[in-house]
C-alpha cells in the first residue's frame, strides 16, 4: 500500500542538521501553541498537535532519526523508498496479507516505518497462528502504536480504529472498523487488546487479536513515568535561597500554589501528592524538578548588590 | 459499529490462558518456574490467574516454539533480549 512521505523537519521547522536540543526546543515551542488545551482553534489543534508529536517521536530518537534520514534520501529514487527491513508483511502472515491502521494518531508513513520501534510488527513474531483442533489455525495477532495525549490518559476517550487488510495476491482490501474505549489512567507502553480484530483465522480457527500499544504523546511541560508526572520549575537564586511560594501549572490548565522551602537546590524534587494520572487505589503524584536560573547579565545597582553578596557571604559551594 | 472496552488490568484463569495462547498447563508451570511469566493471583479455590502481559508473552513463546522451531535456550535468549530492548526504549523515551 502506497504511503505519502512526511517531512518531519518541515513540520517542526528545523534544519536537517539541527541538534537534539534544537529539535526539543522547536517541539516545545510548537506544542505550546497547538496543544489542544490552549489552542484557539480547537478543531484543527488536535490534528496539528498529533502531527508535531509524530515528527518529534521520530526526530527525538537518534535511531529513528537515522532511519528517517536514510529513507528521506532515497524516497524519490526509483519510485520509492528502500525496503524498510520489516514492514507490514514481515511476519509470516498467512497469505501474506498487509495491514494499515487509521485512527491511531499516527500517519500511514509512521505506521509503516517507525511503529513498534522500527517497523510495524505483528504481536509476538506472528503471535497466534498456532494450530487449533482439526487443522484450524488461529489468525495472526497484529500490533500497532496508539498515540494517547495526556488529557486522554487523564479522562479516557473513545477512538475509531480502522484496520485495512489487503491481500497482495488478489488486491482485495477489507476495512475493519471498531470503536475502542481508552480507559483513564492508561500508561506508556501498555497494550490494549481488541479481541478478534487481528488477522483472519484459517480452517475455522478464531481470528487473531489487535493489540494497540500506548505511546504517550510528548507534552511541552509534563513527562510521564508510570502514573507519575514530572515537570521542570525554574527558580531565581534568591527564591531558592530564601524560599517562596509559586503557582505551578498542573494538567488541565489549572495551577496550584507550591511552597518552596528555603535552601532548595538544583535537582531537588518536590512531590505534589495525587496530582498524577488516575490509578486504581490512589492516583500518581506530580514531581516538580527544580533548576536554578541565573540572569543572563547584570549591571548597575544589581551588579553592585551581587558583588556585595559575594564579599559578605560565607557560603562555600566547593570544599577547596 | 462494534464498541470494545479493553481492560489492560484484566486477568484470566489458567484454563482461559491455555486456550488463548495454545500453550499447556505443564509448559506454563515450567515458564513460571523459570520466572518468564508469573501469575498475578494464586487463589487456592480458583487457581492461577494471569494478566494480559503474560498472555502476550506466552503467545510470543508459543510462536517461537511452534512456528520458528526454537528450543528453550533460544527462546530464553530472545525473551531476555526483547526485555532489554523494551527497557532501553522506555529509558530513551523518558530522556527525550
């Protein structure tokens, strides 16, 4: 099945030789503008946000980026890209059927070359497919990535997933659509099993299952680990030394007042209990990771005061 | 259109797992002994229960064994390497 090439560098607005730091910076800048929570035009924001995320998914991963660069260089040569080293039909599919998804949040291009950490693969080296009674053979399990936003992980959502199966021998394409409820509290790497929506069984065997592997969409402010969230918070040196109270944004566009104790250092973590993702029992926590920001330049009275502080302070950051 | 509500925390009794994976009770007990899978519940009345991840793993093992004719040593190596790849991939995504 033909797929359209995606220019991820263009999506993020970075040069092809951009550093990882520049890629991250560009992603954060764009994600803040197009994040569905803050965008003015909600109708187009979600699609744009997913497009940005897909580009970041590939360009932020050195292995995927290298593969993408190789693909890009060869895309228009002899009518298409080089073999992907395990695309759709890499598994021992009965009859060599090929699969494509819609509704996962990723483009067909991503699905074909980058899903599953390098290539679309069926769950488990052709998981399923084992013989049943009387020569019946269970259908292949199919696995695809499912992009889930932080908001979806908080509140759950409903997705229409379409699996297009094509038989290269006959050219026949069959589309299998199913609505899948994404439960609140779902986390990175978890798999959702959609029974009976994988490859077709043979000889009266049951159809395989469809597995949707959750890939959390990168958020400009929050990182997810299990059910806990992490975010950075920059403090001015005097705020860290003297302590203060600051408003910290939490998911959902709200904020909470957080007391910063005096003597807080770079790398310290403050735990906001229960502000993480929902979980059976108790929700996860939100960790605020502190870094001390310094003014880029000081002059005038400000400089005089810093110099005075240097002269009177007994603080020794090093033991020498 | 059909609506499905997958539950990633669903557990299955061993009889269902045998049906879902094409494995056998004896093999599953063996894999448990090797630490490859482990039951999430060991009810004395209702027997062993396994989660969805264990089902996927058992399907992997059965596919390697039946379709690719691998022996236990090869399966163990591949499962170990896959675990390592997944852990490294998760670490990479966390650091990005």
